[in-house]
C-alpha cells in the first residue's frame, strides 16, 4: 500500500492507495471514525462494490444512497437526495459521509458533507483513475448549474481518501486512458523524472499492474498537493493544473459534453499547449513529438476536432480584439515545467489554433 | 454612528450601526468593494428600502432579486432562485451579494454567497432588530429542510454589516420587542452593567431613540462576538447564547412555528431558565422577579403556554429516564453570568417545567 499525507494543518488527511483496501477493516478504521455512516454511491458502482465496502464497515450503523450515474445528474436536485437521506436516517453532526464512486459522486457527496449541519466529515473512496488522481486532492466539491459547470459548491477537505486500485479492473478502458491523461499532465507540469518513469512503465499502467498503478496515483497526488498547498483557494499557481484544459474545454464544449471524455479533451489540449510552447521557442520539435507520442501510446487522442480556430476562440471566451495577453494560458517552459503566462504573441496562439482546429469555420 | 470590528484574522469585518446608513455612499463604499453587486431582498422590504440602497450603490453594476417573505420560504428552492439570479446576471467570483432584509434573507443570501463559485463576498444589511443583534455575528448561513431547521448551510463570514437603525421604524412593534428579547438575553448571559443600562433606557429603546438603539445593538453584537470568538465552530461556550432557547424551542414547536415569534418564545424561556437557576440557589427570588419584570416591561410574554411538562420534555428531545444531567442547559450562575451546565437535579428541572407548562397534558 502506498500512503501519502496531505498536509493542511488541522485538516491534514491521508491518501491510502493500493489493492484490496475497500473492505480492509484496518484501512476503514483508520479512515472512518464515526459510528454513523452514509455511503453515497451510484447505480453503476453499487452492484460492483457496495457490498464489499459495507462488510468493511461492519460494526457501525451504515446507511446508503445510490444516485443515478453520470455528469448530467451532478445537480442541486441530486444533492437534495443526499441531504434527504441524511435527514431521513437521522445522521447527526458526528456522522461521516463516504463517497464510493467517481468524480461526480465525490463532488456531490463532498458538497453534501460541506453543507449538512454546516459541515460533517467525509471520506472519499474513488473508483475511477481520474477521481483517484484528481478529486482526491484540492478539496473542491460541488454541483453544476444549468448555466455552467461547478458553479455551486464549497471547499471541503475529506478526512481520508481510500484509493482501491482493484476497482480500476471494472473501469471501461477508455476511462482508464482518460485518467492517464491527467497523470501525464502532472508529470509535464512538474516532474520530468516522473515523465521518464511513465514512458518506461506505460504498458504496466495500461495492464493495471498494481505496483505501477499505485505509484502513478501517488506521484500524481503528490504533485497536485504540492501545487495546491501553495494556493489552496485557487488564485495563482493552482492554474498550472489546468495545462491543456483551456484548449480541452473548447473541444469538450464544441463536441457537446460527453462526446469527448474530459481526459481525452485534455490530451488533445496538452498537444496544443506543447505546440504553442514550441512556437515560443520554449521546447523544441523533439519535445513536442515526445508529448504526442506518449499520449498516443496511451491510446489518447492527439488531434483536435476540426471546429475552426474562430469558434475555438469564442469557446475559450475570447475574441481576436482582446486576444494578446488577455488570457493566461498554462504552457511548458520546458518538458516537466509548466508556467502560467499571458506573455505570448497573439500570432503564435492563432497559429496553434489554426494548425489544430483548422481555419475559421 | 457606532462602529465595531469583529476580529477574525483575515476574515475580520466591521459592523456599522446608526441612522441613515442604507444610502450613505461612504458607508457603502467602505462595505462593498465589488463592481458587480446582487442585492437579495424580499417582497416586504423591497418596496421600503431597495430604491434607497440602489441609490447608495450608484456607479456599480447592481442587480437584485426579491424573495417571498417568511421563514417558510427559507428552503433550498429559494436558495436556487438566488443562485439562478447570480448566473443569469453573470456575476463572477469578484461579485458581492448584499442581503437587505431580516434573518431569513441574510441566511439565504449568505449561504448563496458561501456556495456560489465556492464562495463570493457578501454584505449584510439587516432591517430587523433580531437580525441586527443576532445574525450580524457568528457567520452562520443556511436554509431549512423539511426535516429540521437550519439543517443545510455553511459558516461564511460577511465582509461587513450595515445596521441602519432607521429601518426599525417600519418594523412591526411585536417584532421590535422580539428583538429586544435577544438584547436582554445578551445582558443576562454576560454583562450585568448592560442589564442595568437596558432597565434605565427601555423606554428610549421602545421609542427607537437612535443613540440608545445603536448602543444596544452594538453591545449585543460585542457580547455575541466575544463568545463566538472563543468558539467559532460551536462546540462549547457558544451554547451560552442559547439561554432561554431550549425552553423556547419547546414553546415554538408546540405552538407551531409562527404563532410565537422566536424572541417571544425566548422571553418565556428566559423566565424558565431564571426559575430553574433560582431553584438551584444560584439566583434569588428578587433576581427572578427582576428578569420577569424587565421582559414584561418590554412587552414580552413571561408565561409559557400550558402544553404540559411531559409534552415539553418530549419537545426538548428528552424523556424522564434520560433526564438528569443528560441535557446541558444554559442557566444563570448569577444575573449577568450564564453557565452551561448538565449538573442539576432532575427534580428541579421537572419542578420548573410543571410550574410553567403545567402537569403532563
């Protein structure tokens, strides 16, 4: 088992990573101190893992609620179902919520924990690679609003994160790869040595070799934690974690959410960020090829859809007049070192957009 | 103008108290730093004060939303109306919410501020005496759930509180008196000198003499702030603020919410807490008479409704078997000094309940 401590003073918490953790009594005893527990899960994950987790929690009063699966259910209405369950089962301030599922379950359950009785404990038990590397660190919880993603929420740190790598065996391969995009992003932003390691161990990761997977999750969480620690409330350096995301956001939106998985759009966005960094002379053609090659080996898309540079700009919240220096992008100063910069020529960004999205549609 | 600073490190904020503040440009400039403001108010207050406040905020982009008036609208559904307005008016993270109204408006608007984009600024502009002395300090925000009051919410401190005492002129006299119950409570818990002052200035308070009103609000906020400062997250001493509230809660619930105003139930509850303190020998009969007399002079009820001691116990969440020492009550060690205690004989509590609520119904 890998173990990592997220240092946040009084709110510090452990992340435990490895196979067989979901029903490990010592692991659950370390993570869940409450006598009363509400497990929040979804209709897909419940048949697979709920029983095991309930066994591991035996001896406590445990209730559960299974939400419909999918990002489109990340709403205030679904949040209310969790709050209703907390009230119905008379959970008090000392109760603990356990989020068993992917990022959506974690975000909703964490937000319910943030606002039920003005804050109760929660524990994350992420069952997707994306949630294990991304949602485990940072304390962001919340739901979507019809007017935008994640517009309603809270910063609320979990008491512990239990990442059982066995759960990845039932994850659709496409989602596993999308999770790897965030692992690769973490390496690109902050750790050239980790990038070397991923390149050398990609087959082990794709075949879910437990030691390799746990190490990749651990290092990704460490990188995110180090960046977040400098910027818990998201004003500056935390933006580094968005490498590839501004471009990716345009892809996700143009395609309609759900067509491209988030990680897939990020992968294509990483290539574009690398491309722009090359145009600025910060990395060279070989570096760009290296980024592209690793993502392709991971089975991720490296070519953006031909939505046209003009439309992409609009989706990035920009128009040409306010382009230069008005949007801060995350770029690569070198491979393994991200930088947040608004200091690039408009021409270079436009060239990248045209090269990847095509001329204005 | 009276001025008080609530010291909470980075989250410290001023409370400004006095007449004519609502449309005072210097006051609003000190309180509201944002360029974009959403004023949250209700259907009763909007016709009275919204225009004035909008004038005071001139030069900013100001939108507003008026909620239906009343505690029964303190729901997730009403919260959603505020969130919808924030999205509709494209308020961003630098926007500020201004809560113009009583405690319900403040609780909902504050909670919306806590969770919109994971936290934006808000300013309270309380227009009831209760909200001016009670909701201005403590950082509690939230809404009710069908299963219980204030079950969903967050701790979120305002950037400033502007208590314009002119607004009390349009407050129904019954609500003014209910607010005074909390002022008297603050004095009973923590400041015998303030109690003397209230006794000497009660007529000035009831006739809304501005200097007296501002001083009473200021001192009540100071007392609450001092207690909350020791216990921001409500684990120990903060319970002192609940003097009279456990008994009052039984009255409110038995009568159906709305029949007795909260402050009225608290007033009758204060008499009961004093009565029990006298039975314990902590205060004497003259002290009890003094408490009763002051509340009566303020036009507040000092006699509980005859709901029966048995029913009252049940409404207090108790039965006889688990009575002694199992519920911590706020009592008076002496007049002007509250104490949280579970150390009283069951007989004494029962005698108080029977004397005030009558024999078991």
